[in-house]
C-alpha cells in the first residue's frame, strides 16, 4: 500500500481534515477525509493512495486518490520521492 505526501488543514467537522496533495505541476488537489485516515512519518503527513504506474526515468508516479478531489481529479502525477510505502499487517509473512 502507498501513501502520498500531503498538507493537512481543518475539516468541516472536528473528526474531519482537509488534505492537499501536490502534483508535479505545483497544483494542490484538496479533499476531505476522516482524521484517522491520514498517516504520519517523521513529522510528515501522508494520504493513502493507489499506485497506478511509475515513470522511473522522470521519477514520477501516477496515483489514484481515495475519492475525487474538489477539482474533480481522481488520478494525478506526483514526484516519486513524495510517496511512502506502508506494509499491511502480515503482508510479509510466509504461508
């Protein structure tokens, strides 16, 4: 599972947060999510995303947001270094 770097702000309810996910063009794509949905690693916030593809030569990744952003975007290109891989519990275990 993958997470994309994001900025976090207040939501409309106390349990909700607004996140802004930056793309490679400098635009920020905003969406509201529950507070517990956002991960944190080394003081940085991350939003779970689906990894669609990677362009290693350009250091880019095409990701799918958990739901449509306020601008109608579902997928966007992000810098590869702005992704963080998380392992599901038991994902590395041998059967």
